[in-house]
C-alpha cells in the first residue's frame, strides 16, 4: 500500500492503490483515516459494484473488513470523537452519454 500524494490540509491522501496491478478490479479510493483507536489505517476499497471500509493494522497482519455492503459506493467516512459511531456518505454512481450530431 503506498500513497500517491498527500493533502497536508486534511492529512488525507489524494490517491492510493492497493495492488501492483492497477488494472485489477480492486481499487482503493482517496479516503484514508486513522482508526478510532489509532492502531490502524482505514481506507475505502471498491470491489465490483460495492465499496467497503477496510482497516490495515499498523502492527502488520492482514487487513480487516469493517463494513460489508454488497452494493453502492462509499464516498467519504468519519468516526465520532468517541469512536462509537461511523458516519458516511454513500450512494450510486451513474452517468449518461449523449450523442450530439449535425450541430451548426
């Protein structure tokens, strides 16, 4: 796991990839946060049509999945100050394609 660029104003990373093969279907997004207990880094990982929060312990070991959504995307997340509540914005990503022709 390696950061691409750090945003010093928010202490978040503006990009992060978790695999050496960037064509893989697993892609981490730009949201990296400290875990509430300070013992790990939490990040968003999109696999297919679902984004979930994962945590990588600083002491090493395997990452742990925090949320288990089967669809939808998480755009941002944050923990309450006491670490008991998780706030997130999530939804669907849609796009439309319009073909304009014969414009004068």
